[in-house]
């Protein structure tokens, strides 16, 4: 019997590892996938839909329509349709109002998006919300931090889990999620904002292929690995600081 295509297998393996950790104490619980309809989150949705039932978990999806682009309701509906076709249930589309003042548009959209995730997760009693950030996203985060002259905590990038949010694909290249969608016959949405150089993340993204060419294959993976190492250091320093604070507080 022929197994899944390599890209599909890679996303499933990454998701299976994350779900096994979530399952402990959450047997039968609901896992929500935050799906934009892009290749990363759509590949995640497909992998979760396949793996979750095999581990005794229920899988659904939440799609956020920011209303910032023409045709965004249709994009959200198409994303929901594909999630349902994968077997995810429940699937909810939430329309949010993005603030027009205070901070940049990326940050405002993010705040509105995460508020929607938290509302849906709480209402449905979801154990976690799974996000489709990939290894490339992690590398971009490190580059942006370096450009800002950030310290270890900022350069440590995104954790695999923080609070209710889980990122199973941080070890998976973006090219793999694209290939996984193609292998599964899924139509991924291409966000035009992802090619707009007005956004710092887009400019950082454009550097990744150059790094692979000029510095050699593996440069992107090395950046992501640096984030993991710096996170360990930052966590250790935080623990030591907390311990010292407690000892000083106790006093003689």
C-alpha cells in the first residue's frame, strides 16, 4: 500500500507529536485550527483532521475575516469550506473589526485575530488553538529581531506552545506546507499582503532565499535553531532571576 506523499507525511508527523502532548488530560477534547486559507494553515488543518481522531481528539477550525481586503468574506468562506471537506467540525467564521488607531496595521489585525481565537476557544471549550507558523516564519522573526537590535528574549522567536496556542509546524519548511496542500488537492489562498514590501516581515521573507544562496543551504534552519537556543537561555535566566528574587524576599 502506498503511503502519503513526503510533504503530507512531514506535516502529519509534526502534528502527531504535538497532539500526543495535548491529549494528556484532554481525552476527547476539542482542538481548534486557526486557518487563514493560506498554505501553512491549510496544511496544518489537513494534518490535524487526519491525526486528531486517531488520538481520541475532536478537531475543528476558526477562520477570521479581518475585512481589510476586497473579497475577504469569500476567502473566509472558501477556507471554511475546505476545512469542512477535511472533516473538521465545528468550523466557525468570525468577522472582526480592526482598530484604525493605535499601533501599526499588522499589530492591530493580530490583536483582533487573537481576541477572536480566544473568544471562540472559550465558548467551544477548546483545549488549544493550533497556529500554522513554520520554520521560515521563525527565521523571519529572528531576522526582524536582529534588525531591531533586540535581546535574547526577542530573538528567541515563537515558542512551540504558549498558553492556549500551539505551533506544531515550527520545524517544517514553508515549501513543505505548500507541497502538502498540492499533494492533498487543496487550493491555498495567496495573501497579497505577503508580497507587499511595505511590511517589514515581507522584506525579511525576501532575504531568506538570498541567505540560502549566499551563505549556503541550511541558513534558514540555522536561524530557527538559534531561536530555540536563545529561548532556552532566556528561560534559564528568567528562572534564575525568579529564584534570586524569592531568596532576597525571604531575607534573614
